[in-house]
């Protein structure tokens, strides 16, 4: 099992805590990849801020609209943001994921 690394971003949640990203390596027959996820942190923080227990269809649609055109996706079943990329692209995509967290936070609150 691959080691998971936690990176605290400069993006702050609604309580002032750093929003984390989790990075780990995946290996398959197609080669090595890096997976970047928020571990569900963004959705949990959004629900807490809105006083909701689950995302509305409008919330899901808005988040997916904001992610359109980026390699980051929303897994609606597990409610996590995720991105897979090559090992060489990991640093750039960690920076991109951080920017996307910031954008999502600004445009969904």
C-alpha cells in the first residue's frame, strides 16, 4: 500500500484551519500515477457552513460546473475531490488542486 502524504494548503476553511490535500502514488498495469484528493474535506466544510447534511443537486451541479475544463473531478458517491496525473505532473497539479479549492470555496459559499 502506498504512503499517503498530507499537504496543508494555504486555503483556509470556514473555521480558519488549513484545508489539506492528500497525495499518494498508484500503480497499475497502465503505469504509475499520482492521486491527489481532499479526502472529502471541502464538501464536509461546505455542508457545515451551509448547515446541511448532504449536497443538493444544485450544489453538485455548481461544483461540477466550476471543475469543468480542469483535471479535477467530484466523486459524488464518496463526495471527494480528486485528480490523477503522472508522477512528473504532480507538483503542478498539487498547485492546480490548491487553486481549485480556493476557487470552489469562494464561489460556493
